[in-house]
């Protein structure tokens, strides 16, 4: 891992959500490199190329065309190559089924997309400052859903 910055990725088909995400990180002054993907196929093509750096933290929307976030999560978790990558589900859905499925498959945290820019900055700040190796060791369903 490059200690000068955190390598982040966002896979989200909503252009406005991608824009707000990058603007939030610019305002947070977190030293980061953000890679953006508009669908699951684009994300998996990037991750499957061994020449590309593996993100430290992936924000993954569930409802995307071509390949859903759930399909991507299953593929990522099936590969040991991505064992050190933390995965934050980043979705408008707050359905118990989505939360349960992503928890069981192995995501690190579930974030319901905030509808306010200040809340977005707060939630992103909390997620990028979490020590995921420590946090995941005590992960349970109660602390899986990030509530602010």
C-alpha cells in the first residue's frame, strides 16, 4: 500500500453520485486516488488486470446495469487476490435482504447513500479512517450497517 495516499474505487452507475463522491473527498482533504467505474463490468475488468493497483477500499453500488454490485462482490470474494481490499456497499437500498446478503458474502460495511452532502462527507470520512483489519475481526450484523 502506498502510504502517501489511500487508493479508493467507486463503482456506481449514477453520474451524479460519482461526482458528489469525488467532490466530498476533495473537500475532506483526504490524500486519496479515486478510480471511478460506471458499471460492474468496467470494475471487474479493471480488478482482473494484474497491472492495476488493487484499491485499499472499494465503494460498491448494488443496483448497476450489466453486472450488479452483488455479482461483483461474489466474484471479488471468490479471489484471494482481493483479501486485503475492504468493501463498502454504497447503495440507496436499505432492504434487509440486501444488507443480509452482502454481510453473508463478506462486505465490510453497508452504507445507505446519504441524501445530503454534509452527511456524505461525514460517512466517507468515517469509512476511510476505520482500521478495517481490526474492525472486521469483530464484525457482526449490528455494526455492519453504518448509521450516522
